[in-house]
């Protein structure tokens, strides 16, 4: 997915993983941020999607302009099958649609 991005692309890629990420050749204004997999405090089990969801909410709060007319966006949440990440994907979609409809 990253390999086919145009050279003029900019933004942030968030990957939820406990493993280090390999070095990738990215467009200059593209960043990859790794967030660790959260652990459920009650069960001690991995809570996949929790930290990804927080990262998505943080990105929306920081980077989504109140009016984004004329802009183009692409968002892909690769773990959409998990309920937490699916909710994060829906928040991104809702925020983008609202911003682009202004």
C-alpha cells in the first residue's frame, strides 16, 4: 500500500505492533508511527485495536481541519475486522465526510 503512494503524499501511518517495524522508503512528508498492542488490565490478554483507536482519535483531533473543502484524503484501517479498530475506521470516515461536505 505504501509503495504505491504518490511522491507528493503526506501524512501519518500508524501501525499497532509489539515488533519493531522494518525501514521503508517513504515519500518525504510521510511518517510511520508504531504504537504497542495494549494489554487488558483485568485479563492480561492483548487488547488489539485499543492503542490504534487512541492514535486515530489523536490524529483526528490534531489534523482534521474544520473545513477541508478542496482537499483529498485517504484513510485505511487494516484491522477493520476487530470491533475496536472498526469503530476507529467509522470515526475516521464520519469525520472526513463531515469535513469534506462543508
